[in-house]
């Protein structure tokens, strides 16, 4: 088997740092490094490596411009990316087992290091961004990937939009916590997409939120009063994203009330309200998609 990993990218490259694709001996494919003719050609190269039992680690530079005279990918989307091809051997089994533990659990954290020397795991090492790359030459390069950390999504309000948002974000690698102040709510009981769910008093939720750079919070409670109580507490937190659902009139009213309590207009403007990107959404699923899209935009905006 050969594992292809995007170790660097620039511009509008379709493949981004950390994109991966596995090519097995029986021809099966898993994942993607950006698609298109570039991916097809590199899959063929990986298959040839398997056929001739070539265990060398190689890198391939791909230029996505029609004017490229060297390393042209055959694509015209602009930008560039560098892909490393790793033949996977039995010597990696131990590292693979530990990596799987990091990816599936909540207790082990570390860095995966991809380099010309191979793939290794550094337990408990931390770095600022999920992916960091350094390429000096074909022989001296590395990509490090932070694993074992999960973006945390706090949802306040367990109605129909909350249920749809939980389902969508569960496949986007979020660790989801759901809170509501209503007992016996059917959409709360039915929500099996979250890691934690709890009935709480909304005036006592500040302690539930981690003050970390990978925390996101969505306020979609049942009432105007509940939203305001929750928002006042969350504005004190350091969150990557904070959004509140509601009409423009409702948002103006809550803003006026909180400014009267001492919240600055600058601080309030950090809130995405009304929440979500504008797609004229109507149904709970459509509203949830607009919220998830906005959250993804914030999360991915800090990757480069």
C-alpha cells in the first residue's frame, strides 16, 4: 500500500496540507489529494511503486497553471501543492496502532511527523496549528499534524434546528455538547449525534464552556430571554466562534439590553447574529446547513 500526503500547498490548490489518499495492492482507493487528472496520474505512479515493490519515499511538486513548464499537473486552477508518497510496510504497524488510538479517543494527543525518513508519532507534543510544513529540498522536508484534539461545539437549545445541526457537525469532526433547560423534549431525547447532552439552568452555564481556541458556540434556545441570558455569559469567554439565531429585530433588542448592562458594542459585534450564511434558508435542515457553513468558514480561515 502507498499513502499519499499533501505536505504543502499554495494559492488555489485543490489539495491542502494534510489531505491524504491510500492506494492498496488490490487497486482500492481511499481519500483524496485534490482530485482531477493530477490525482489520477499520481494514483498510477503509486500503483507502479507497489508493483515493483519500490519502498522509497518520494515527493512530487504539482503546478496547477497552464503556463507551467515544469511539474505541470494538467490542471488550471492556479496554485501548487507538494505530495509525498509513502510505501506502507509492517515496520509502521506500532505507530499506526497508536495513531488510531489518538484519532478515536480523547486521552492521547501528539504530532504525526511525515518526512523523508518516514512517518513517526511524537506523543504529547503540541503546535499552534493543526498542520505545519517545512520544505528545504527533496531530501529535507517535513509535515507535522496535530492529532488527538477535537474542535468543541457547544449548542444551547435542543429544538429541530439543533437536531439537524448536530447531525451535520457530527461528520465534520466536532465534539458536540448539547444543553437545554426543558425536560422531556423529544428532539433532545432523540439527539444521538452529540457526545454530551444535559438539562441545565441557562443562568448557570458559564462554567460549562472551555476557554480554548478550538471552542465554538451556537445559541438557538427556545426564547428571546434564554438567548440573552446565555449570550451575556458566553461573551466573557474566548471562543473561536459565537453565533445566535434570531431576527434582526430580536438581535437589536438583545444588543440594546446587553449594552445597557455594560457590554461594549465592539464586543457584541464579535457575535454572528443573525446566525449563518445567507442562503434564504427556511427549513431546520437548511438553517443548520447555513450555520455549519459559517462555522466551517471560521475554522478553515485560520489554517493558512
